[in-house]
């Protein structure tokens, strides 16, 4: 019985030593950059007596590059039920060099907003970067 215990201990030591000696360098693998939103939900409420409100939208990249990268922010028609007159944003967004995140401003404009929340879905489009399937849903309403 003592010999079986010794053999089991020896097998565990050999297995542990062997499995720990493996090197995995897949973190250095050349993978495509992916860009997506930091959050999946934003809320823009135009305050009483105001015509607009700005909210900052953060986006992230899966890597850092030594050059700036640009891509397009688009309105995803499916699910968006707010008229385009009620919001603005810069559709061309640049991720600065040596940065992994950036921001842009979404402005809700009270032209025909109601006091009920409506939805604006934004996504990304790019010829140079892989785009995550993530979208941000911005809930928009007027408090007037």
C-alpha cells in the first residue's frame, strides 16, 4: 500500500511539473482589432426649459495602435423609433494613437420628443477595423 501511495505522489509531481512547463504565447498572436461600446445603454433626458442635452459615449478597442484609427458611427434602423431631427452626433469618430478608448458626444434635441422614452440604437462601421456586434441603446425623452 505504501508503494501505491508513493507512485501516486510521483505521478502527481511529474504531471504537475510537465503541465506547468508548457508555454502559451497566444497573447502575442496577431489578432484583428475589435471596436465596441463600453456600455450598452445611455440615457438622454432634455431638462425642463432646455432644448438640448449632451451625453458622452465611450468606445473601446481590443488593442492599442501607434497610429490613429477612424470609423463610422451609424444609426441602426432596427429598433430606433426616434425621428432623426431629435438627435445629432459626429458620425466619423477617431481613436487617437496609443489609446485604447475614446469618446464622442451624442446630443438629444427636443424638436418632437415626448415625455416617454424612445430608442436610438447606434453601431459601428469601418473598412479598417473589425467591429463588435455590440450596439448602444440610447433612451431619449423630454422633461418639458
